């Protein structure tokens, strides 16, 4: 597996995201309704979109893994979910801050998007206990992929259900995200979204590279020490943790 | 089809002989009603409270059954038999969904009248409620069979199954509560948004039925 | 919804962006720790390799390691993946168990 990314990606991320945030504060006009507080929108919404898209990407990767049986796709699916969960934490915290500023409460149960996101987040959090509850590596990978596919199907369904549960016409403070967004805000939003997407991809590659180098290190250690120790067969069980057990 | 009938028949016969799951579920439901009576300090319920109490009880009782539905397979090597025999996973999955759905229907035949007796002023809403509950059962059974097969091969399986199930069941709860609330309203049943919620439940059942059908084989191979 | 005055809203907006920055920094810190561990292990291994080079003339790494365990053939993606998903988490869970 060669995860050596094109060197340009991290820099592109830095430039785009910085430019996006600069646009937020120096270019985008203040929202007529909400004023300055609406600036959280450019952080919160791209984060949420990237996290959700990341979950869907993980589902697709899991499907590829199940169909082809190549475990590198399981690793990718795992890392996609992992990074999306990290972004998800940021989504929930920034969402809570926005809710506090707009409505005076840290969490608002009748804002469907926020509630759906919380449910999806909770579901994906169970991915870790599931993985570590299964000993056999090959089975673990397969079951984790089944989970990723199921959860991927769950994401849109959950959003439908929660949105429908919204009673009548809730005064939507997020109305700015509808068609009424002025062009300057649109540009800012799109740049932020692109930056966040690039950030997601950068972090995923970073994480993949870290995991793969740790695995390589473990292999190297086994190759080097194996000569001294000389028992190949008996080490099979702990081999799976070879990269970490010796540290 | 043959394998499906065999597995279904075997499970139902086992249940009839040992009475392992359904009585426990019914007892659990009855006790939960009593707990709610004191927890909420209400002697009669209507509307959203009634829907919530009933559905939460059914849901938690379902978890009992879901935890048990593959236990015999695991303890008596049923999985290996399925793997060895030329039976595809779909038959096993379908059979388990049916077993769970039947358990749930039987449970509700006991629990819903009991609930009506204990808490409801009028039983007028119960007929359309049956449709809602049938859809809920199907969703619970589908996702339950899927999650249970995942959990049964893991270490802390009693823990993993509810952990995975509860978030997955949130849409079912939303839709079922949305449909049941007007049915159990104080002023007699109304059908406010009934079709919409039934459609959501149907969508849920279909989607996870398809997901289960698509991925189930991967849970069996070894 | 009335617009909050700037001095009030500014705190919240700043808070949100600070949270984002803090999470990124936490991530960087975690990755830095991991990198240090990898570095330490690499140093250990380099030392091991050097010692072995002194001891024997032939190159045991390629021949022996490959010969002993063909299943561990470096370059099989499966091997690599085995170590991969969340080794650190798994390790911590193991510690709790034991």
C-alpha cells in the first residue's frame, strides 16, 4: 500500500481553508437576521457535510471490501469513519455553541439536522466497541464492513425520519442555508466547504500513512527479531499486535 | 425456501418446548408497565405519553429476544451446520427475521391488551395501532436479526447488540411514536400524519431488509 | 430571532473557531506522540540491525525472514492491514482486560 500523497494536497488544504476563514471574516457580509453569530455557519455546516459524506464514503469502501475481500479497503473504511467521527465532535460542539448563541440553550431538540446528526454520531461511536469485541482479524474486518454498510444506509433514512418529525413550521434560524443566500456568502461557504473537504482528505491520508508505517515497523521488527528469537509459529497470536506490544 | 421453513420450524418448536423467550418478554413488559406507572406517577395515559410508554416497552422487550435469537445457534453449533449445508445466508436471515417478528407479535398480543387495560381509557385506537405495530415488528425483526448476527460472534455480545441496536432504532421510534400518538389521543383516535409515518416505517423495513439480504452472506462465511 | 450585539456574538463565534482549532491541535499532538513512538522503535531496530551486521557477514534480513515465514511476505496487503485498524485502541482495551 502506498499512501504517499501528492505533496501538494496538504498545502492546498492550508491555502483553501485559510482563504475560506479569511473570506468569512473579511469578505462575507453579516447576516441580516442573525448578524455576526451567523459566521459559525461557515465552520459548522462544512464540517457536518464532510463528516456525513465521510460516513458515506466509508460505506462505499466497505462495499468494495466485502465484494473484493481486499483488506486495504477495510482499513480505508475504518480511517474514513475515524476522521469523520473527529469532525463529528467538532460539529456537535460548534452546533451547541451556535444553539446557545441563537436560542440560549446548548442543545435544541426541535432542530432536526442537529438531532439527526447526534443520532448518526452515536451510532458510529459504536463502531469502535464493535471492532474490538471481535477477536479474529479477518472476521473483524468483515463485520466492521457490514456495520459500515448498514450505518451508511441508516444515515439518509435517519435524516428523513427526523426531518419529518419536525412539528409544523419550526421558525428556521438556519434559513440562510436556503436559496436566499447572497452570492458573497455562497462563495465564502463553498470555499470553506472545499477547504474542509481537503482537510478531511489530508487527515485521512495522514492517518493511513501513520497506520501503514506502524504496520511496516511491526513487520520490520518481526523480520529483525525473528532471526534471534527463531520461533515463527508460536508468535502468531500476538503477531497481530506486533507493532505495539513491544513498545 | 426449504431451508427457510426448516430453520423457522426448528426455532418455533424449540421455543414452544422450552418457552425461553416469549414468557420472559411478556413478564418484562408487564413489569415495565408497573415501573412506568410509578415512574411517571400516572394511572392513565394518552397521546404521546401512551405511545412512548408502549413503544419503549416493546422495544426493550424486543432486545431480550434479539439477544437470544442466535444463542442456540452458537451454543449448539447451528452456524456450522448452516455453513456446511448448501443453505445460503438469505434463508437463515429470512427465517430469523420471521422468528423475531412472530415473537414480537405474540408479545404484543399479550402486552397491548394489558397496556390498554392498565392505562387506556378507550380501546378505539387499537385497531389502526395494530398496523403500526406490525410495521414496527418487521423493522425490529430485520435490524434485530442483522445486529444479533453481528453481535453473536463478538466477545461482549450482550453489550454489543443493544449498543448497536438503540441508535439504529431511533427512526423506528420516531415514526412509530408519530403514528401512534394521534391514535392514542385523549379525544379519540385521529389519523394525523398516519400515512406519512407508515411510509417512513415501510421505507425503513424495506431498506434494512435489502441491506440484510445484501450483506448477510458475509456474516456467515469463515 | 434578534441579532446578538457584536461583543456578545463575537465570543461565541470565536469560541466555535477556537474549538475547531483546539481539536486540530489535539489531533496533531496525538500524531506527534505516535510519531515519537515510531521514531523510538525505529532507533531500536536500527541499533539491532547494526549489531547484527557486526556479528554476521551475510545479510540475514532478506533471506532468513522471508524463508522462515513466507506468510509474512512484506508487501502482502493483508499482513499490513492486520496491524492497522486502531492498534492503539486495541492495545488499551487489552490492558483493561488483562
